[in-house]
């Protein structure tokens, strides 16, 4: 099977949609992400790799798969991204493998979808006050603020 024959744009869009919909990536999905840089694209691969970095960073991906994907995408960053500043930026972005980061990103996407912009500000404020805060603690704070606002 020749991977170059597959439409990379199609599979990249499927992955981006999973991120938008807050869907959990399966091991099979992660296998596809691994192969996307080898698929056929009719555009600059540096843009594709950058988009994949955001899929890995923002996707709800099991930690063991995230580490593997990060290792593989770092090889693609080195190969396809010629701009040193951009290469360093993407590599640094993917170093955030703390288990909280995907949860934080999910909360922000959900808040944006629901139009609860104030939740995003609350999340950012709580994290700036305490960088070690956990996702559960953030949820508790947000629930308390919601109760305070609604009186329930």
C-alpha cells in the first residue's frame, strides 16, 4: 500500500473536526495522524505540519498516544519546517504534555461554543493565580461561579 496515494487533506480535516467536536482520539486515529505527513497534499507541507501540531496539542488524545505522536511530529517539524523561529515555536508548543493541557483546551473550546466567554476569562485568571491548579479544581471554581450567578 502506497501512503502517497491517500488524500491527506481529507484525513487532516477529519482530525481537525474531531478536535472541534471534542471527540476522543482512538489509537486508530493516532495511527492516521502518524501517516498524514506521508500522504498526498497539494499545498505546502510546512502548513500541514503546523496544523497537525495544533491537532496534537488541542485534541483529546490519550497520554501514551500523545507522547508517541509528539515524538513523530517533531521529526516532521525538523524535516519540513525550514524557518528556525517557527520550528522552535512548534517544538516548544508540543512540550506541554502535562495531563491538564488537553482538558484546559477542551474547556476553552466548550466555553467558546456555548458563548460563555466569561468562563474563558475565569479559567485564565485561575491558572495565572495558581499554575499548578488541576482541571477538577477549575471545574469546582467554575461551578461555584455559575451557582453564584444563577442563585442555585
